[in-house]
């Protein structure tokens, strides 16, 4: 590996996190319930897999090997508005981090694709066929990276949606709308409170089910020892709520740095125009180089692309 993709210093990880948010990010993450531990090497990984970007861990946890049953990694798809060609490269970054952890711990990787929420809860928008293409694109990436025994499902599947819906119904008395205000904001934002989008309250309830023990048991199988969630900072509050609802069932969160845009000063899932880096772009040799990125962002994506290649080689080897 080149110097750009190996052994990323912890202070570089923290600087990217500050670039994406602001200088008060430590306070924001602390209020959201995360212990900040910026690192690119949270355990003794093989050298070829260094260069990951972790921001911290859930309260009371460290980057020691947890005795869990599976690793959970689900990536956001709503930002593409049903256009598979506009899926942000964050899909790759999120799945790479989850797949590396799962392989290191010799555990299956479990994932859900949230197209059901888009088709069933959001008025208007793209067609079910468009979202099906989005789901297939994500599934292809997952299949190329994940270790043996892993599984990904789409929430638009009737059985999956029914399982999630039953859990949403059971959790509703213990999860008031007020607790969901600002669920995906690290600042003081309280969306969807006071807006014309109240359907997001149920959208969020379905998202929280991704970490609920009864749902995971029903969709993927027994997980008596708990789940290790490997997802970025935007998911902290959702995982925390699920942990409370899981009542002692281990729900550990290793928190990653959100994938950066081309300039490195905003999350790529929210980037527009030339700032957006798409999943399709990283499928090309020219795209993987990303020579027109800000240096820290370029180092991030160079590391993700290199690790992707190694994971794909490992997956192909498992099939032989």
C-alpha cells in the first residue's frame, strides 16, 4: 500500500471529522452519546487492511473484540431519490468498514436496504421499480465484499416489511415522537418537528428496527450474544434508542467517520453537483484515483478503494 492509504494517523481522522462538521464536534458527539476515539487502526488488523476511519465507540465500550453474534451495517439510500446512478459512494465506504470488521471477527455481516420506507411511507417520489434497481445495486456491492454466511435483505420485501411493522407497533408506546425529533442531527436541529413531513416519525421507527433484537432474530437467525453495529456518526442516536429498547441485549456501536465529498467539507450523501462522488464513479479506474479531490478526502477514498479490492479478492477466493 502507498503512504496515502496505510496507517492514517489518528489526528488526520479527527481533522476530517472536524472538516465535515465543525470545531465543536467533540461536544456534539458527547451529547449524542459517543465516546470519541479517532483511529484508523482500532485493532491489530493485517497491514493490507489499515486505513479505515473510525470516530469512536458507544458509551462504556472500547475497540476490543466484543463477544457478539454478528456485525450489522446498513447504508442510507434515500439521498439518491430512487436513481441508482446517483447513489453516493458512501454506500461503498459503509459496507467496506462493516465487511472488514466482520471478516476480522469471523462473523456474518447483516444488512437491510431501506427501500420499503421510500415506497410505503414517503408520498410521491420514484417508482417501486426505480427503488428495486437501487436495492439491486447495493446488493451487488454487498455480495462482492461480505464474508461467508452474510445476508442482506430489502425492507420492501413483504415478509421483511411485516416483521418490521410488527416491531414498530410494539415499540410505539415506548418511543414517543418527541424522542425522534432531530434523530439524524448532531446539532440542535429537531426535524421533522414543526414541518409538513410527519411521516418521517414512522420512517425513523422502521430505521430503529434495524438494531432491534426481535427483528434481527426473525430476519437473520439467533443472535443471543448481541450485535456490533458499524455505522457512521449520523446513526448514533438511532442505535442508542435501540440499545435502550433492547433492555440489556448487547448493542455495541463502532462509529465511523462519514464518507466525505470531493472537497472534504461535507458528507458525500448530502453533496450536490461536482461535489458528489457516486458509487458508479468509483467503479472506474479514473474514479478511484479521484485526483481532483481535496487531499484528505482523496486519502480517504484511496484507502476505501484499496481495501475494496482486497475484500473482493477474498470473496472471490471463498467461491472457488
